[in-house]
C-alpha cells in the first residue's frame, strides 16, 4: 500500500471513529409538543426555544414519529428527516417506527447542538392525531414528557380550515361547503390536487380528543402527560408557559415574552396566492426566470422576508367574521365529545367552551 493510500485510509478510519463517537453521544428528546395544530403549538414552540435551559431545533414538525400523516406536495421543501419508503405503505394502526439506524441517527442529529445541561424537545402537532406516534415515541423515549393542547372544536376547525386554505391543502374556501365534501372525500373524490392525504380534509374526524389522549396515557405514566387548553393559553400566556416549565423541570423564573405565531388569515386573492407560491418554488418557465433574476441581486433571507410581506399585504387579509349559525351547528355536533373530554380530564370544559347552553 502506497503512502498516499495509507494516509487516505487513515483519514477515513479517523472520520468513521469520530462519526461513531458523535452518534454514541446523541440524545433522545426529553419532551414532545404533540398537538393539536392551531391551538398555540407554534407560539409555545417559539417561547420555549428562548429558555436558556431548553433546546429545540430550527426544524418544527419533524414528522419523524408520524410519517404516515406527512403531506408531500409539489414544491414542498423536504425536512431533514425522512421516513423510509416502505413505511408510507403501512396502515397507520400498525405502521412501524422509522427505526433504521440511519433514520434514527438523522433524527437525533437535529438535537446534537444542545448543551448537556439543556432539556431537548420537538414539536409536531400531528402526533396527537396519529394512531401510532404515542407508542413510537415511548419505544424510543419512555422518559419523555408530553404536552398536548386542545381547543374548543368549532373555533378549532374554523382556524384549521383557514390554515389549510392558506397552505394550499384545501381549495374550498367556504368551511360549510368543505365540511359537506367529507362524504365524497372519504372515498377519495373531489380532493384538491395539492392534498396527498384524504384524511387531512375529513375535518370532523380530527375532533376525537378522548381517543387521542388515551393513546398517550396508555403509553406514558400520567405524570408525564400535560394537557393544556388553548383558551387558557390565550387568557394567561405566562401562567400556561410556567406550567409547561414546571412540567419539564426547568426554571420558572426566566422571563419569556409572549409570542404571536401562525395567526389565522384569509386568502384575499387566490390568483396572487398561486402566483407567489409558483415564484417561491420556481414552478413554470416564467416563475423560474423571475426567481433566477431575483436571486442574482438578493440574499435568501431578504427574498423570504419580501415574500412574507407580499403575501401578507397582497394575498392574505384578516379572516371574515365567523358564521355563527355554522358555529352553533358544529357545537351541537361535537357536544358529546366535549362532555366526554371534560369527564376524562376531570375539568369542566363544557362551561369553559360554552357548551352548557347548547341544546
């Protein structure tokens, strides 16, 4: 073996040992924000990241423990952690954990920059809806603390629908009409082109609070599960965050300012919305040319800021007032679920959410 070849082999061997050493030091998360979306998960994620004793990666919604729910749409940027192709074909009730060493190491590497004295965590709001995520998390991190957030069902579905329209998962801008499409969509009919999972748009199936929580209480001791209510978070932001900090075992005395994140908006102009999305992903010859020209003269950060401002001012606007008749209909539909959740949690959600006056 020649000297250069020996040197290259030595370098490769050294790098392999260093890689193995780094992998052996990777930690599993200490806590998970499991959902629901549009219930304050983004704001809580941003606030916890500012605590010096907590580390959360830049990637929100890794989807690692719920690959079967992950949406992949044209132009969507992939996250750093991807499930293996075979996992997507498995039924949700028996889908295995993404447990190959490569996938797990990829996932754990998201937390590699955390200090030894920090608690590490992640936030994927769809974990609460997943039938398998609780057991998957418990198999990797049985000591983990779980944080779930619930919201009054009617306002939750209205906000979720607005979000889906904004992110182009949903094309029906009227919530009543979108709900009426559920029967067809269960059969895979009348699905938007950009929604890869029909279960995303079966809105009424998302309001299964007791069943969703039961999966976590079955997988973890009750003292490791904290269930929060979005309305409490809105009414007293600091008190709710302090409750989370106590649950995670970190200092409550650190001041963390409130954060407004992922606010609901209405699509003002569908055409402008489509155009800006096309430019952002470079779809079509014209948009690719425009994007290439802009990239010559601006940084990536400036481009993102400009696109956010343009979307906010041109494509989006404040939501219309809620359709109160529809809200009452939804409360009637989900009244039994609210009563069941109240009994399960030992908390009067019926009065808090105004269901005591629903006939």
